[in-house]
C-alpha cells in the first residue's frame, strides 16, 4: 500500500538553492518492497534531499483530466504556470532547440477514468460530459491573434498545438486524425509525425506552413515512435498486430515489420545511426530489442508489469522504463538485458523524460497527479511536485519559462 503525506516543505538552502521551495506543494510516498520482488527497490523515506548545484530549464506536463498543461521551474521546483489547452492533452514533445513545446490533444482517446489500465480492468462507463463537446465550456475559445489554424476543423480535440517554451504563447494549432497520441519531431524541426492511434494512421505536419501535408494509413493502432538521427526511418510501436513498423519517411511507405511482445507502447532508438530500436510491451511487461539494420529481433525479456514509456541514456547503456502497474521505474542494463533496480515513484507512472545531460529523470504519476524527480547518479527520488489532475505527457527543456513574458492565457 502507499501512504501519501501532503505538506508544504520549508525553504532549505544548499549551495544557494534547494530543489523544492517553500511555495511548492510536495507529495511524498513511502512504500515497502513487495514480497518476492526480484530486483532491489529504492528507499523513498519521504525526506526532501538537498541538491548541490543549480538546475535550470522547465518541465512541461500535460494534465489530461483537467485539459491543462503545467510548467515547473527547475531552479525552484515550483509550478509557475498552469494554463488551459485543448481536450485531453496527452503526449508532449519539443523542437530540437527546446524553444517550442508540442502538445497532443487526444480528444476522446483514453479519456475515461482508468483508461490507462488494461482492457479487463477498465471501468467501461464514460460520463456524457466527457464525451460531448460543450460549446459553452471554456475549452472552446476563439483563436488569439497570430495563431495559425485550419478553418472548419476541431482544434480543441484531435490536434497538435505548438507553444512557445519561453512565454507560453500558442504559435499554431493543427488538426490531425482521430485519437492522436504521440508527436515525433525530425532533427531539423521541419517535420512532425503524429500517430493517430484510433484511426490507424500518422499525420505528417510541415512546420514551415503548419499544415498536414500527408497522411500515412494502414497502421494498426500506432502509439509511440522515434526517428533515426538522419530522419530517413520512422519506427512505430503498432499495438494492433503486436509489431514494430518501419516507415520510410521519403516514400511514406512501410518497409518492414518486426514481431514484438503484447501491446507495444513505448519506443526509443539507439546505436550510432539509430539502427537499434527498444520497444516496451505493456501487455506482457517486456522489452524488445531490435537490430533494424540486421533485420533481427535480438531479444525480448521481462522488465516489469505495465511497462510503458522508455528513455535511453546518452551513452546508450541504460534504459529507464515506467512500470505503471508497479508504481516504479525500472533501470535496465541494455547490453546484458537485465533489470538492475526498480525505483519507487508515485501511483501509476506512465511517462518519463530524461534531461539532455542524462543526469535527471522526470516521471509523471497519472493517478497521483504528481511529477517525481529522480537523481540518476543516486538512483533515487529527490523531490515530488504536484501538478494538474491526470498528469500524463512530460517534457523537459533547457529553455526557462518566463512568468513575466507569459501572455494572458486562460489560467487554471
């Protein structure tokens, strides 16, 4: 069981800075190891660990159940901005320079409470107010000056929004397919590939004109994806037929498929040229390693229940995987295909993101509506920050969000 204590943490100085300041609401969790656990679990005692040095940048979080996004200032650990976005904000990504945040508004996809549980565990009822678009609600706002939009399209749901990471201004809104989930950005920032999970397609967005220029179809329930460094290949976790699908981004054609585990969800690339793909399989709790250039599935091995989002360290040695059914993050040695440790976090961790230097991992806890901050070197949680309801997508960028420069959006 998990015991949550909610309290305000006193301001603590260490080298002139504490991660969590006095104005931050912090939730801490203590959790005993499960009986028969195979791997060592971290101890989270509920104390705030002081951090030496200065963190900078911003962690952005999509709050799916309250249709908002939050910005956490890493210099203080404070949530400095929470603003309404579209319907059911889901996965986030960023431009290569970290100056633009991309928000997927998933509409009805996984909208009901308990949507991220496995099919047999879901409460299949869905309230009408979640299904219906209410024209009088504050989710239907007129477009602000300067926004790029597509006339006649629903830009609140089933859409991608581009947001200025420094001031929060909405730069563009682009309508995509039904039930969009993940945006993948090319290394030059020109192209964004959005998986439309509910209609089995990928929308290709040209950021020079903020329009969908092509739609790649016949993809069985695509979820996460990743591009090779040269942008030539797009790897997709296609859950509908338990495969990883390879798409040629020049021809927009499927070139190869690899069988993986059950319900593939998360995906990351590795290797010098992106020839290695790592796919998490949420249905059976495994991780699949594929050498795409050799055309071989190298190995599929167990990592933990509810394996979902994955990030790989800059040296390609270690993977960090959110285990949504274990309330933990698995630390995986990729060379030896073994789980080294499991770090306890909040309830139902779904998404993770890694700082550019690989020293910090940020975990969104969907049930708790919190973000856990993990020190990679110490392999432990050093702070937990409360955000909006239904925390899901998470993205860290070096760009500092400026409250002073932020435009007057609809605050939550």
